[in-house]
C-alpha cells in the first residue's frame, strides 16, 4: 500500500471509529467511566450570500479510547 495523505486520513478515521465503537461497548462498565467520558468539539459554519446558502454541522466526540485508536492508527501507518 502506498503512503500518501489519503491513506493517512483513512487510517485516522478508521482508528477514531474503532475507538468510538470500543468506548460504546465499554460504557456499561462503571469503573471504566474515565475512559468512556466524551468531550464534544462542535463547528457550525453558516452563510447566506443571496445566491448560495449553507449550514454545516460538524461534531466530534473524543474520549481516551478514541485517542488511543488514533494513536494506534498512526503507529500502523508508520509501520506500513
């Protein structure tokens, strides 16, 4: 597989997704609450320019397990 920006972004998204899935699976375990508690990052750009109007909502929920998933994705990308 070739190393390029698309591959890195793909690995990062897959690592983030895998971390989010693991966090959802571990959420019922009460003593792991510090790993599954999420912080939300929101970005909501809007514009009305008479000709073009857009409204975009981006929400990223990060937790420790998601960050570990991103770190694992970077490690796997470097090993590629």
